[in-house]
C-alpha cells in the first residue's frame, strides 16, 4: 500500500509540474501573439501612411508586383503542362 501511495504522490507532483510548465508556455505564447499583433498593426499603419504620402510610387510598386506575380504564375502553369 505504501508503494502505491508513493507512486500516486509522485504522479500528482509530476502532473502539477506539467500543468505549471504548460501554464507558463501558454502565457509566453499569449504575450508573443500580442506582440506580433501589435507589429502587424504598426506595419499596416506605416504602409497606409506611405501610400498616402507617395501615391504614384505606391501605384508603380503595386503594378510591378502584379506583373511579377503574373509572370511567376504563368511560368508555373506552363511548366506543369
């Protein structure tokens, strides 16, 4: 009976440690998620500001990016045939 009690106690301690580590990891991930969300919001704000300040340059960048994407997708589709 004493062995079972020891094993039970050890299992309870292990479960408590696992719960503690899991809680700490969840908290850390939550903080990182918040930081990433704040960074995303800042990047979007910066992009909007840039577009407002440089509308013609922004249009040129968008056109160039669209052209490049169309070339890449066209080549990929042709290569698959």
